[in-house]
């Protein structure tokens, strides 16, 4: 690791070369090119007054070159610790798989809290990328400690954000919702606070603390684009529904639909609005949106429509239209079988299958449903669904099938 500590003169030279400023360009009425050359070659000492003149001329040249950057004294008068951190940051970008031992040895010679934080952040990113979330979390927490020591809120923002994502993917609900409490006093200084707050609200939602989730969502001021704004809107509505406030949620869905033109977003809004109406038993209102909803589904693939077909099956079930109910349930079930293990959602699939078994009216329908179950069982075994079959066979007085199912 080839590192050299730079003093102010070294930094001046590096910055001049970085922005391709020629020494002759520095010659002006208040700064002599020869004087600067003597300073850079250390034949003349650098005074505070001359440093101010050099920085002034540097910035004038940058402006002439249309380079949108202003060089300030802080960029020149940089501590050794910060130089180490800058060096490590560049080094890690070029040597992603570098061993920790080599960097640790370097940091023992040149201690830097920020530099050590950057190392742990990098290792966290690598483990995160490999979906090794437990190790990623350990590294991010260590990185946070060092970034807090040097008040590096830019990097702290990145690691806290990645930490929330790891907690979410690793299923650590309590840890996720406690992020806000642990970092509350720093939130105003974090650059990704809106995204962090959204992830924290997911933690409260997963813990079924819907009121707290809404409180966190309302702390979010704005996003840079519409997609995350919609996610915030959607999660808040779902929380309202879980709190039993269906009418407020319904009103918000309708208002959003009035100005929404994106097909994917409209489909999701309609899905949630129709489900909202179904839960409220407002079937006439649900029917008003059915024509557009079924039409918009034709723009998407069968895989993308699985949960939509499940919704339609439930709605027609509640309306007492058995033929349409079975049709949509079967479409959703067949999609689930064909998705493949990578995209298979067992919770939704088996719930849909169980609801379909319950509405089967004939022995033939139940037998055919069992065949569908046997196709999916290769992916995951589900004892709960077997018991649904047992209850249905008992209802149809098919005791031999009950024995067959229970003996498997």
C-alpha cells in the first residue's frame, strides 16, 4: 500500500494537477508565476497571505475553464487522518477483494476512524451483495460507530440505509423499527432519511404496529421521484385498512386514481381499491371499477396477474357467482405451479388453493384440486393444506380418501 502523507504544498500541487491548471495560468496582477513555482519546489515558504492569493487564482482559472467547483482552505488544510481515509476509499475501490489483514496493518501505522469505518462499510457491502445479511449487519454496525466518531453523516447515511435493508431481508422486524430510536438525533443530518424512514415504517408494519408505522411515514417530507412517493402512499393506506379505517383509505385511492396514468400503478391502485370495497361489502362500488380492472390485466403477463386473479376469485365468491369464482382461482393456482421455485410464493399460493378447495362442490373437483396440490408439493410441503382436504373429504363422506390423505 503506497501511501505518502501530504502537507499543504503537496496538496496544492495535487489539486493543480487534478484540475489541469498550468503554472503559467496562475500569473496575474496579484500572483507571480515564478513565486508560485518557488513555493511548489519548496524554494520559498508559503505564507497565509500567499495561500489566500493562490486559492483565489485557482478558483478564477476553474471558472474560466467552466469547472463548477470552488477550492476552499479545508480542501488544502486536510489532516493526516482524513488523507488516510481518502487513500483507503480509493484503494478499496480498486482492490475490492483485498484481505482485511493487509488493511488492518496499514491502519495500525496510520490510524483513521473514518478510514476504518470505510473498511467495515466496504466489507458490509460485499456481504450484503452476497446476501450474507448477518455478517453485513455486523460490519455496518461497526462502520456506524466510526462514522459517528468523526461526524461523517454522508457515509453514516449510506450504512444506516443499507442496515435497514439487511434487517428487512433478514426478517429482523424489531431491529428494523428500532433504527429510528437509535439514530433519531442524527436523522436531520442524514441524506437518505426519507428512504430510511420508509424502511423503518416497514418494520413497524411487519410488527403489526400500524399506528406507529403511519407516524413514521408522516415524517417523510418528499422523495426525488414519484415511485417511492407512491410506496409511502400505498403503505399508509394499507396501515389505515389494518386499523379499520377503510373509508379514509378508499377516499385516498380514488383521489390518486384521478390523476394517475401509469398502467402498472393504476393496476395496483385498482387491486387495492376493489379489495377495500370487498372487505367493506360495497359490491356495487367494486363492480364500477371491474371493467377497467379486467381490461388493464390484459396488458400484463399471467405471472404478474396471479394475485389479481385471487382477488377476483374472492370478489366473485362474495357475490355468489361460483363459476367465475372457480375460474379465477384456478388461473391463479396454475400460475403458481408454473412460476418455478425461484418465484414461488408458498403463503399466497396455498392460501389461494385452500380457499378454492373450500368452494369445490363435487368429489371430482376436489380430486382435481388434489392433483394440482401434488404438482406443487414438489416445491414445498404444506400440512395445513392437507387438513383442508381432510375436512372437505369428510364433508363429502369420502372416508377412504380421508384415510389415504392422513396416511401419507
